[in-house]
């Protein structure tokens, strides 16, 4: 299967969060790590519990951005795949993660 996951930058994410239709921002880290690496406004759905998103975001066309700790962390792409498989059409991975968000200021 070809990897079609959309990847966005910190600048793109900032623009989207400030727009009239901000995405649902999902931190895919475990609850313990979420406390230390949390982008304001994000919700925490650990990668192992990603099916919970169906209750939290019933609209499969809603923009969703997943992120984890940093570019080396693969929790967010692992979370994005099942979302796309469950019919979510607008999923993006903020590849830089929390570290990239901090670096971007």
C-alpha cells in the first residue's frame, strides 16, 4: 500500500489552528508523556486507543492532525493509518511533533 499520509509543517499547523476551521489536534503519546509534550488545544488519544476517535470526532470529513514527540517518533503515523482505514478523509501528520512545535516557537 502506498503511503499517502499528508505531512504538514509547524507553519501550516499554526495557520490551520488560527483559521475559521481549525483541525482536531490529536496527541498520540501515552497519557504520561502527554503531560510534558502537549500542544495547547490538543486532545490525547494514545496510538493504542486510536479507535476512540470515532466517538470524539464522528464527522469523518473533519480535519484531523496527529502528532507525537518528534520527527523520530512513529506513534502519529501509526495512528493516522487506522483513521484513514476507518474512512477519515482529511488526516495529516505533524511530523515535527511537539519538539518541532517548540523549535518553531
